[in-house]
């Protein structure tokens, strides 16, 4: 049975992205939707990553994520060609090398990043399936540690596109994996609560780091 609460949560998150781009007072809060989308994506993909062979799993993620990316890349690419023709600008001025990784519009970077994140999830999910609780707990600690390290060292606006976007989003993916692993614990409510308390404590120790506040809001919502 489909959980409609998740659809409502996605709707609220989509509105949050619009709120962020509005530039209104407090708009920073809306960007919590980005890590929320990524954490939810990972958690929902986790059962399939454990259950399905790599080929089947990858094809499923490609249909859901990469076909929309290709479609919208063609749309934006076509608009850029039209703009170049209408304005008389050289076609090369409409395109950049980084677009091979993101698509012809910067906001499309999310989709290929999400696809790669799902592929990275598969071997972790397979490994977690056949090990004990202690080892899975080690996976959780490792994922949270990577998220905190990237928050502390990887938020550099000078990174070229799309590395800056990837560095911003990676902690959400790692926390999503950690949450997904705790779902398999017998006392998963306690485990998830403990994970969140530990993560929150780490973020508070980090202090005011770019993306930390949005990540805390997203993790709380999840």
C-alpha cells in the first residue's frame, strides 16, 4: 500500500524549493527540501537495492530519474539553441563543459546526482543484508562521520560546477543511508532516534556551517 504521507511531504518540499528561490525573508529554510528529497530517495530505494540484482535495480532507477533528465535536457538545450539564433550570439556561448554532467540548465544537476547516489547505495545495501547488527551499526557510524566531515571541510563555494552542488548534497545522501540501515534494526525507533541525537550533536559542535541548518530540518522531518 502506498504511503500518501510521503506524497504530501514531497509536495511540501517542492513548495519549499520555490520558497527558497523566491528570496523572501527566511527563504533559506526552504532549501531544507533538497536534503530531504535526497534522504527520502535513498530510504525508499533501499529495499529495492537489497532485493534486486544490479541490472534490474539500475534500469529501474534510470527509468525514474534519467529519462526525465534527458527529456528536460533536450527541452532546455532546444531553448538555448533558439535563444542563440534569435539573439545572434554564437552557439558556444550558450553551453559550458560542466553541462555534460548536469544538463543545459544548472538546476538539472540534482537528477544525475540522485542517479549516481542510488547506484552507490546498491553495494552498501547488499553488504548490509548479510552482516550482523554490530557491523550495520558500524556502517551507520561511518555514514554519519562522512556526512559531518564533508559538512566541515567540503562546503567550498569556489568549487567548480557541479562539484560545489555535489559537496553540498553528499551529507544528505550519507545520512539517508544511515537512516535506511537503522530501519532494519529490531528497535528501529530507538535506533533512528539515537542516530538523530548523535547527528544533531555533531552538527552543533560544527557550528554555523553552510547547509548544516537545512540538513537538521530535513533530518527532523524525515
